[in-house]
């Protein structure tokens, strides 16, 4: 089945800023590209994410800003890996693969009750696994607006003091919940945020991608089956 096309997502632009505040690299993020890898190909090492800006132009461009330093010989770019395919994927004869680049905002939300984790529903390809609250940025929406909306929809919590933590990309071929076969490029903007008045979490977006939500004590996070998107990174983020 072909499914339905997704709503448009923001155009993605990457800027590298040196120690003197000069924009030394600037490019449109192509489908499937990793911004850190492209910066390195252009001779710059990304030291950290230093900002995310939204411009209200016709494409609702989203600019990802990195603090960079000049690359040395030891920082040689690596060959780009092959695009993986979901395990067990069966492609119908003549079936078209649809490229889809999706920008999303996620929150590493902390409170006196712990870390907020959400469990993916049967409508996803990782049902039962746990992840951070968040999701796609709607047309005309800023990443911060998406963060607040998604956290509320998936947990009923309100957050304060959001700050950009990291940007993580992932590229693979698989099926969307609709059955549409996609060459999927996920660009995930991760924020830290604090919930000053945590309550018993509740999923408001019933029937969506979130089946359950809970506060998890920091020392218990390692006991949860996390998604492949965040499993390699969550503990390092918590240790910052």
C-alpha cells in the first residue's frame, strides 16, 4: 500500500561558527546527510550545537548552528555508510521508495520525580520500546513550540528552561505506520528541560505513537529497553 504523503517539514540549513563568531560554513542539509559529517568534509570539526533558529520564510527554514574548529589531518572524513533497511522488510514488485526528511524535537525532561520516558505504541515499528517525549515539527512551528506541544500531548507535563542539548540524525529505509515505503531521514533536535511541578503523567494524544508514559528514577533508566535512536546516547546526556 502506498499510504499518504506527510505534511511538509521545515527546510534544514546548517551553519558553522568559529571562535570569533564568524559563519565559516553554510549549506542546505541534503536528504540523508549528517550535518557533523558534512562540516568535516568541508574542513570543520563540530564541537557542539550552539543554537537552532527558525526563519519565517516560505520554506520555514530551520537553521542548525554548530560551534566549529578547523579540521586537522587526524580528523579525516570517513566514508559514508550504506543506508540500512528495516529487518524483514518485504518490497512489493515495482514499489516506489519515497524520500522523507523529518525534523523533530525531543525533550530530556527532568523533575524531582526523575526522567520522563514514553513507550511507543503498536502503530510504530518499535512498539514496546521506551524513548524521550517528542515528535515532528509541524509546518510553521518552531522547535521550541514543538517541544512544549509534544511533551504536553504525550505526558500532560509543562516544562521550563529548555536548552538545546544535541542534534542526532538517522537514515534508513523502512515502512511508515501507513504502510508507505520510505527512505527516511530523521533529524532530531534534543532539548534539556525541567518540569517544576511534576504530576502523574497521562497520554493526551490517545491513539497516536505513545502507548504509555512514566517518570523513571535516574538509576533505573538503564533497565528500560530504549529505542535505537536514543539508547547509545541517553546515559552520556544524563552524565553532562
